[in-house]
C-alpha cells in the first residue's frame, strides 16, 4: 500500500533528517514537506547529518505549499494529534487503527464488508485504499484543527499520561514501526552464528578427560566412584554443550592434570 509521510510547517531542519532516517529504517521513502521553515531544508547540513545515510529519501522528498498538494493521490489520512478536541475524527492508538485498516474493518463499519475468503494480499486493493498519508504537525503547535478535521483518524501514541511529549523524529519512528508491523514487518536477522552442538562422542570424551583430572586431584576415588561421573554426565547433557565449550572444559581438565596433586 502506498505510504506517504507528510510534515507540516516543520521548523527544525534536524527533524527533517530524523524523519528520513526513521522512514528508511522501516522501508518507506515518500516524504512531503508542507511549508517548512527553511526553503533549502533538504540541503541543510543539519538535515543531512541527522538523516544518517538516508540521503535517497531526502533526494526524492518534495516541498509543497499546501496540504492539498501533499495529499494528492491518497485516500486515507491519519493525523497525529495529542491535543483533545471536541470535534473531529475518532482517536485511536496506531496499532489498533492500522490493524483495522489492513483487515478492512473500516469498510465493514461503513456497510461495505470485504468477503471473508479474500486473501491477505488482496485486502488493500479490495478495500479501495489507494494510499495512506501519515500527517505530522509543526513542533511547537502540532496540527491545526482544519488539518485534523480532514483526516480519517487521529492517531494517539499511548504514553505516560503525566508526560506524553515526544520529539517529532521519535514520533515518526514509532508510527513508521507500527505501520510496517501491520503491513507484515521485516524478519529478524540473526547477527551471530548458531553454535555447533557437541555430539555424544565429544561429551563422552570430555567426561573421560575430567574423570582422569578429578582422580588426579583426589576428588574422585577410582575404587569407589559412586555416582559422580553419571551425575556430571546428566548435568552436561542438560547444558547442551557446544563444541567450543567442550574445548574449554577439556582445557580445564588438562590444566588440572598438569597441576601438582594435593598431599594426603
């Protein structure tokens, strides 16, 4: 589903860069600025630095003079407004609303429910949504009432009731994350290799090494071993040792064997 982030009258150049970074991390790249404070905001050094490499988002961002231009081609508008209003669209948490949007429940509420057997990938097109706009107001005053009134929903990020203030970049990151999750999200990439589990033969070899070392120290009496080694065997089985851990334990056993046994 086409997604556009719209920043209205942004006053701090750094926040434009932060917005580009937040968008790119979640796979979005359509950024439109409505009457930003700086006409050259996309080229300002602070903007570029805060973008942290999301220069492609900045390079294709557009600056327009009116919200009408910014929302052209969009059919569903989400305001981000914290200030209570006595009139306007319903207020919902982002996750709740995005789930409803994806599932087509908003259409169902209007008496145009989707067919139950519709595949997930067809939901967006069948619901008639050609594009979603996520609107953010200026840092000092938020969104104007008239801009909120034209939206389908006012998104409110659940936060501490005593301190709900969010930096613009942080708010954009949260909304972008929730929308990406609703769209299916990205897989978590494993950054560390999966350890190689030791096999039973390696565990048995290590235990034999330890049996020699414990006998060398006098901790194990070979004539009356009792159940020490079977218990150690069970303990190491529960630990699900890796090959690297086997090497470490063998190193410990080797050091014990090279030490001077205690005098009895």
